[in-house]
C-alpha cells in the first residue's frame, strides 16, 4: 500500500487547544512543516550540513519505536508494515540501539 492512498486526516497529532480554546487536529505534514520552519528560523546563521539526514534520523527513531510497539516486537510484521526488508529493519534498530 502506498502512502498516497492514505487519507492524511488519519495522520494527526494529539489534539491541541488553540488561542480561541478550540480543539484543533492538524495533519502530520502541517505539524512537521511548522517544526521545520521553527528550526530554520532559529539557526542563527549556523553552517549546517546533512540537514536531510539529520531530519530523517529525528523522524526515523520514533517511527521505529512506535512500529515495534505496535507489532509487539515482531520484526517481520514491522518490516512488512514499513515496506522494507527485515534485514534493513534490523540495521536501523541496531543504529538506534533498539535491538
């Protein structure tokens, strides 16, 4: 299954309360966009390199953690759910000390 077929309304963070005390659910991509804008606005002219890898690592570790919890540690199911090879999953888990 491709992510393009998934309704992004399911990819929401925990509801937050906005200024008008109204509960708002934001699609995950919107929240990530806000976080990225905040990150770049607070760089203070730092000379960053490998930003792509930095952000992949920031997202990948909690993704792996939640998926492993969801599959109750079953690496075969987790790899299938992620659409990756089980060996690749094992490498990623080892990378983050989650094996």
